[in-house]
C-alpha cells in the first residue's frame, strides 16, 4: 500500500507525464493564438516535450517560456515565410478550381498541384521547428536541412503523417482531447526526431547529450 503512494512509482510517474503533456498542449494553444507566434510556440513545445517529458528534465513552465523567447526571432521569421507562401498556394488552388476549372479550362486542374504543395509544406514544417529547437543554424540552413531530412527519413515522415490523421480524427470524435493530443503528438514525434538527429551529430555532441540525459534521469 505504501508503495502505491510513493511518488517515485510507475503510476505517479505516468500521471506526471500525462499532466505535463496536458500543460504543454495548453501552453502551445495559448501561445499560438496571435497566429504569428505559431512557429515560436511549436519550437518551444518540441523543446519542452523533449526535455521534460522525454528526459524528465525540470518543469514545463521553466522550460517552455525560455525556449519560446530564445527561439522567437528565428522561429517567427521562418513561420511567416511558410505561412504567407501557404496562403499563396491556397489562393492559387482556390482560383484554379473555382474560376478556371469551372469555366472549363484544363489549366484549372492545377489546383491539385497547389494543394499537394500545401501538404509538402506542412511536412516540411514538421522538420523545421524541431531543427530550430535542436541546432543553431541560419534560417536558410535550417530550412534546407529540414527539407533534406523529410526526404531522407521518408518512412518516418509517412508514419507521423498517418499518426497525425488518426489524432485529428480522434479530436473530431472527442474535442476535449485538444488539451492532450498536441503534446502527445509532439512527444511521439520528438522520440522519432531525436533518434534521427543523432545521425547528424558529432561524437562529441553525442557524448555531451548522453551525459545531460543521464543527469535528467538522476
């Protein structure tokens, strides 16, 4: 009985992780409200999930906001580029379908092409913000690396897209899960991304990270 109320047992450890995932999800939603902060909020969510949930480091609030502030400029700059280019793709798709295709012009079929570009752009974003959270690079290098990783790790990319679709379907069925699913999704993605990231890190960087992670578990 005493072991059940021991805060170090597996039950309380699992409850703590679930609560942390919920807190991270709520923080991400709130910090995304201004729209232009979506990039910084997503970068902070990845960083916090990786450190707090994955590696048991510190607390959600003491990790999320410093990460948000630290990566705000770069994340926001890249997010705005992605956001406005996405708007252009969506507008092009709308025009092609509702004006050219309806008028009988074959060029209107290009709406499919622009919608495909939107999908690729979203997948690209899935790699961009974890890269910002993990590495210090220029905007151009971050975007280039994200695109190359998305292609190089195509099976993982497809898997996480399938998981996203399942999560969105689940969210439609149970809307209240909005306070849990964003963080849970990022948790799954961070586990995958961290394994992939290790392929691009030097031996010195790997040793340093392994030492830090051991400290987190102590």
